[in-house]
């Protein structure tokens, strides 16, 4: 996924929340994914790595600054127009 940054609307400055590391469990870099913040977590689904369509889901804890892969029993089929 790469680095995770936060933009402060008051100061108009970026802050790095998470620096990408290849020795930890984390999602691969992607674009065109869906992302939402809910209850202190960023939820990321799908997207593309530039070559393949991704159909995975990840959760990033804003408190712990850690990624976790989330298994789904009923994953929707992903396509791009």
C-alpha cells in the first residue's frame, strides 16, 4: 500500500502515519481501491496493482499503526470499466 499519510485541514500540512516496510504484513501498492474510515480503522478493498485486479480487504488501525489482512466469505467480483 505504501506510506499512509494524514492531511490536517487546519494547518494544511501532511503527517506520515505509517512508513512502508517490506518485512511486515501489509497490502501491496495499489490504485483505484475503495477506502473508508470507520471506528478508528481504515478499511481498504480491491483496486489494481497496475497489472492485476486485486480482490482483497485490509484493515489499518489508526491507533496501533498496523495492517491486518481481513478474510471474507462472500467477496464480490471486481471489475473496472
